[in-house]
């Protein structure tokens, strides 16, 4: 089925090195400004100029200490450490923009849903409904040790916890405050009708939350829901809860297999399979000529850090690649980390085997997604090809150098995509959910599992 348009997120993180280890040393890179709020404001304004749907901000709790079994390489190379809280960036960027959405990565492992629900509702209010939550379960044992979860949570158990976690959030966001609970009647001195604000009385295996939601409903109530897990368990979770999903993989075959299974799982959940928007990780290096683009690629490749790349890869998949020969082939190993990465390399890849050295070079620019190099016309052709052949809906665009990669894309590629009718020329009014799914759809759809928690007969 031909897609009506391509959805675009910029992919970043509140740190120095996100997905391209070593490239922070490039003279044009400004990622060292991550502590400067003006950097983020300028980035948000640039993305809104380019009519991006959102800025998707990754996050991790913990450090990548699997490679070499210590922190040395990670700290030296600044591979996702130091890393700051992503939520703190949003208010300033929202104030400086009008339409850009903000996808915030927050873990169900390290924060209680009661306080988290309040923070997200607050941001949804302050942004006029432009907030999305990327639901992750966290995979770094270093984070679990520091927050002391009490035991090493297995991959399957993390998703069981997450399932109950989002159930609590649905009850708070959708069911605690009735639609007309807030009156704001100054004469009668009644701000909210207490009979229409309900305790959720949740008593589950992992969480006990008896009380009411602390916030009045925001324009979306529940933020737009992203999910980034690509394992079989993650796909089932996404099919149940996600409105948008984020996937990364090196080639079309692995992405197409993921999308096909995801949409099947969604159908089994009673949902329209096409109601899920799927974003694939991609890195674009564009030039006005093909020669210029490949010259950029060769220059950027000189800045890749081999050990920095392996420290990220080791953290992602839970395998210490410092013990592997560079020419050793990658094979699937069951770990507690991101199983989807090893699955995509070993189970869904089209008969390609990867050596450690090849994988480090590949991941050194933009992470575990494809790298498209060429003119604006060639990039647009590649995007159309991926959309048509994998059934994805859009792209999470990683950068090589920031904000230069995004600036090049806005200047050169966006006009070509707009001319082809693939990217909007103006934003629609409304919340982020309405911008993604259509006017009048500010709330979760009726077929979504979260909608069942509306108008429940909770008792104070």
C-alpha cells in the first residue's frame, strides 16, 4: 500500500556521543554544547523549519561498562556518558517552537509510575500536547546496580513489569479524572468536582497505587506512545501498547521481517495493523553532487573510533567484544541486554555474516542503521525504496556531526521530498497525536488497550 507521506524524527541524546563514536572530534561538530540550552533551542527551531514531526531523544540509565569489563573506554570516548536527563530540555524547546513534537525516552525499570505519570502530564500541558513517551525497559546492569533493583531482572521479566507499569499510567491518565471534573467556578469556589476525581485502587504484582492522579487531564491525556524493543517479546509489547515504534537494523530484509511480524501481532491484538507508525533508524550524508557526498563520507569515516564503537555495541548486546578477534564472525548469544540487535544480525539478515571489525565500522557512523550517501535526489529515491519495500512509515534520522547533519538535510533533502509530495510543507494544527494520526484524534483510539480505562467506576 502506497504511503501518503513520510514521517521524520531527528534522533539525538542529551550527551556528547550518541550514535557516532569518535565524530565529536570533528571540527564542525557541536555536540560538546549539549549542556547549553541554546544548543537545543537552535536545534528545535532548525527541525521545525524542516517540518520534522519530532525530536526523538534517547536515554540510558547506567554506563556501557561491558567492553573490557570496566568504564575506561566509555568514559574516555564519551560514549553516552556524561549523559543528562532528556525531560529537562523540553520546556525551553517547546517555548521556542509551535509544532515540533518531543519523544522522550523513559524507563519502566527505574522510576515509579505514580511520579512519572505526573511529570509526563506536566510536560503535555506545558507543550500544548506535543509529548510522546518512548517506553523502554532498560538493559544496562550498571544502572540496576546503582539503583539497586534487588536482583538482575531477566529480559522477559522486564516486559512483565513494563506491562503493569503502563497499566498504572493508563488508569492515572485516562480514568482518574473525568472529562468535566475541572470546573474553575470562582463564584462557587470550586476548582474541581471531587465526585469526578477518582482513586485508581491499583494493587498488582509489582505496583500498589491506591490514589488519584495528581494532575488534571492534559490535551492528550496519555502521551503518544513509542516503543523501541525489537525482540520477539518487545514486538508483542509494541503490538499491544505502541502507537509508534522505532527499529534499527542494517538492511531491508531485517527491517521488513520486523514490520511484517509487528503488524501481524497488532492484528492479533484486535488493532488495525496500519495504525502503528514504524520509524527506522537511518543516517544521511548528502551533497549537492554525488562526489561531494562521498567525499564527506570518507572524511567522516576518518574520525570513527573503533574502540568507542565496540564499547557501544558491547553495551547494547551484552557481549564483551574486547575478547573477540576483529575478524571473528558474530553469532547469536542469549543475553539480558538488547536481544533485537543480535537477532537482526544473525536471524533476519539475508545470509550475511558480520565480523567484529565490520560491525564496528558500520556502527561507527549513525549506529545500527543504514547510511545513505548521495545527492538529494538519490536520498529521496532511497527513502521511497525503503518505504515501499519494508512497509515502514518514516525514519529516525541519526547524525554524524551535529547540528550540521540536520542542517544539510533540511537545506538539501527536505525540498526534494516536499516537491515529491512526501513531506508536508506546512504543519497541521493540533496535538502531536493529531499531527500523526489526523485532526480530532488527540486521544488514544478506541481500539487501543489504554482506552478501556476511561470512565471506570473508581471509588474514593
